[in-house]
C-alpha cells in the first residue's frame, strides 16, 4: 500500500541541533503536476546548519532539512511531462512557485513572491515542507531536474544547491573569456565557484585568509592565489576584478572597503555566502572611486540549473565529496563537523536503503 507518511531524520530542538531523530511526517497533498521521489543521496548544505541552529530564525519543529537531493521518480501525477517514473532526478533548494506571475514567466521563479523552499516553507494546504534527510520527497515536476548519466549521485547532489548558487550569478553576469573573476572563500561553495569560473573561460583568482588553501585552489582551477590575511593585501590588486564571488558566511568580519577597492570600474562584489550577522557598515562615498556594486542572489532558475548541469558534464566540474551513512549518528557527525569547518569540501548522505529498510521504492 502506498504510504501516507514519509520518514526523515529531524531536528526537534534548536538547542540540541545536532541530535536528529527519526520521525514520521505527512507530505503535502499530491497534485497533478507532482512527483514522488525515493531518495538515494542528499548533500549537506550550510543552509541546513543555519536553519537547525536557529541562526536564520526560529523554525516550526520537528523539521527535516536537506535540499541537495538525488533520487528516482516512483510516482507521477497525470499532468507531469518533464520527467517520468524511473527517471533519476535532482531537487534543489526550491520546490514550488506560482509559475504564473511576471517574475516566473521571465525565468526568475527563484524570486517568485510565492516561492516555496524545499524545507521549512508552508504549502498553501498548510503543510510545512520537509527536506531530503528523508525516505522520500514530493515535488512539483518543474523543480525536478534530469541528472546526466555520467554523474554519480553522491557527486551530483551538492550541485543541486551549491553548484547552482555559484553558477547562477556568474551566468547572469556573463562571466567568460576576457574577464577577471575572484572567488572569495575556498570551501563548500568556493571550490565549485573556482571550477565554474574556469569552465566559463575567465581568468580566475582565489582569495583566502588561509595560505594552506593554495594547493586546493589551484587544483580547482585558480590561476592566482591571494592571501587576504596579509597586511595591505589589497593594494597591488586595486581596479583588478570584474566580478568577486563572495562565498564566505563571515562577511560581517570583513573590511569591505579593502575588497571594494580591488574591483574594476563598474565591478561587482556578489554575495552568495549568507552570514547570520549584518553586513559591515559602509558609506556611499566608498563606491565613488570605481562605481562598484554590492549584490546578492538566491540559487538560480530552472534554465540555469539545466545549463549548469551541462557545463559541469562537459567541463568535468565535480564537487569534492565525502559520503556519510544517513542516520542519527551520521547526521550528528556531518553537522558537527560542518559547524567546525572540518569537511573537505562537501558531505553527501548515502545508504538510504539501510536507514529506511521498509520504505516503498515503487508505486
């Protein structure tokens, strides 16, 4: 009999954020454009950590997080055309939008005012969306994406959020040959930012306060490595970068005037790392000497996801992944190590059949 509830490893207290427990939850009402996916891999994202610790605000608990999901379609609604039962698909950080407003029709559904995040967002029926540390997920077909055959599921998983988060803004900025692009922060997002910037043809610079990150940055495609913890590090690089992709979530500790000074005329400092704290205070005149901009973005659109997967396949862009068995112990280990930055560079949960031995795997 097809299940009315799914299972997942959920946080039940912001104070005990790493002690996830197996719970049952009821998914949203199944509709004509929905699919059910049996999950085989899910990446561990910094967003998960910000959410379960309460850093981004108090949540409705218990909550199952995870939005870098790979699995197989086992049920499809009667109006589904973008995938079919048996397909291996991915789901990222967004699982719903109205798809009817001007924003959506301009391929900006990732900014839809009616957007539904993959977890912690309310559906119109009142159900709270639950994420991918779970046996299954129910998703609108528009927010499922075909995974290339060449990609291993554990490697593909982090592309669903981390990959799209760094690729989307570079794609919109038309990053390519002739541009100087700096990636700030060489971690879970940054190591992918370097790879995609190089894949798109830019001259690539890595900015890091940690000298020991140099070898990794070069392996990921950086042609230059700049240590930002050195005194006056920025002075030789003034008016250099057309685009800085800031992947760090400690921006509140930065001397932003130094970073802004390294931008070329009309250059952009673009934020995809989201700290819990406010950005540093700046004054308007700090932007006057080079007409710089500070911007930010939220994941990407469906066309950008499909383009990202194509580029990743053609240019061999791959997250650096450590797999961990999904479960109470595995969740605790991954989340606590992520909190301490003890990961090189992404975790992916696998072993879902072991964790959910009685789950339905076909309709």
